[in-house]
């Protein structure tokens, strides 16, 4: 079975997505997600100009060989654009293989290791009352694990905190929540002011309030968005120990892996990192030295199912679990792939889950379903995604950027 053609589809039903559609010579179609938030056209161009011409005539079943061909053959390796493009190809080929086999994809990955994949949602508020309302909405919807983010006194806005408290957890439109889609449609990125000391003073009191209101049974998570130095990260982890976090995410810039050793020596709060990593090589020291507890790389940004399964097999040797990135900038194609892999992984931990907008769900038609605090893929062959290309064409690309983070003195700061 040979690849007859590959098409790159860019659509924007509420936000921008890049999808690769691969068609075989006997008409089987597979989809892969190549979305890279704020840099979508870079991946679309890489696919169109440099990858698609290499695919025609290749054996659609030769997934590992194709992965190595695209990774090693280009000379220039890794990086988010390259690995998102490879991920799109890899996921589409797994989709095709599962469809030909007549099985849901997770069955080809070893079968189910659990009933469903535990997921966490995003609760936030500009202040404690708004945050409590958001937590209650998530609990009412059935979430059992919730990420907690809140405004910081003295700062006008904070990345990951809703700017519209009235919007629903998965809503979209004129009152779209900021934590729902932080990439704002504009010609230039918005700029936010940041104050680390104010943040470090405030966050422990937030978790004290949440535990006091909702008890100890909810799994609570928090994302520091890479904003802290190693000593600040260690201080935060230590201060949050009384509140029994499921994890503390991205406490310090991921490039400085030595910093995680410092943090690890000072706190027992579990650490998650890696949503900006895109290969197993990025994790080499972190996993071997057991400096983290959860791997955050999504299938979409880390080379596809083949690559992420390789990362997780390595992590399993050190009792490290998965915690795949899964906000709305991972399309339903990428999320479906993550749920299939997560269902099969022995060392699955948790899956991030932000409900896509109604427009997005209509375009992609995902078969996965949420119940009892978790996601389960459908039982139809393949990924279980049904892209409506005609509808997708009615949502043209719109330029959108994540905000830039600045300290009060005007210095551009880390995420």
C-alpha cells in the first residue's frame, strides 16, 4: 500500500490548526496534527515544501522507516517545527495502519491498560471567589483533577487566568476565556507585566483556600510557566508541600536542566516538565537522574506516536509517568492520538484536557468521549477523527500570537 498524495490543511475554527491528510493508492485516509501555536504557517510551509514531496510512492505501512527517513535524512534534526511536521506524518500513518487493520489505534499499541485516561481541566479566576466558581463548574462537569491558576494582586493580567469569568469551561466566541485560548488574534503579540515576588507570596494562600473549600480528595495541579529561577522554584515547591499537589509544572526554564536538580533537592512536590521538548534527547538527563515525575511532551510537538512512545518507554525504567500537554492548540487529531497512546501506556499518568470550541469539534468530529473524570477513544478503526474539509475551508487562517511576558522594568522574561 503506497502513499498516493498528502495535503496540508490549515483551518481556524476559533483558533489555527495545521492538519496533514495522507491518502493511499487504495483510498485509505489518515490524519495527523502539525499545529504549533503562533507558528502554524512555519510547520505548514515545512510540510508543503520539504516533506510532502518525499512521501509520494512510499510504503504507508513503513512507519518506523519513514520516521527515521524524515528525522535523519534532513541533516537538520529536532526543533519544534521539524518535529511537529514529523508528528503529523507519523500520526497520519498510524491512523491509516489502524484503519487497514480494522482496529482502534490503541489496540495496535498493545491494547488498553485502563478503562479511560484520567484528565485534568483548567480552573482559574482573577480572585479567589472567581476561582472557586470555576472549580465548582469543573467538578459539576465530572473532573476529578483540576489545574489551579489565579490572578496576582497588582498585576492586570496573568497568562492562563480567564479574562471572562462568565464564559463556560469549554465556551468560545466573543466572551472566550483567556485560559481557553491565550493566543490572541492580532498583528503583534500582547505584552503582560510580571512580578515574581508578588506571585510567590500569593500562590500558597490560593492553595490553602482551595483545600479549605474543597477538601483533600481533588487532585490539584499548578503551572509556573517557566517563570522562576532555580531558587525561586525550590521556594515555591517547598511552600506548596502542605497542599499535596498532583504536580507543579514548568517551574523554571526547561533549557537549564541542571536547575531541576537544585529544585529536586529542596522539595518533595512532584515536578512535571517538557511541553517545549520535542525528542527523547531533551529528557536524557532529567529521566536518568529522576529529576522529574511527569513527561509533558505532546504527540503533536514531539515527533508523533512513534517518538513519544519511545520517550515513555525510557521514562518507565525510572517510574516516571506521562502527563501530555493538551490545551486547545493541540487539535482533536492530536488529542485523539494522545488518548489512544495513553490508554495503552503502562506508565500513563494524566492527560491535560481543555474542551475544544463547538466550531472545532464540528470541523474535526472526534469520537473520544469524556466521562467519570477521564477520556476514552472510540472503538472505530483508526484515530476516530472525521475532518469535514468543506467546513474547514470556511475558517481561513488568522494571525494569532501568545503574549510576551515582561518584568516591571521592561525586560522580556521567561515563560
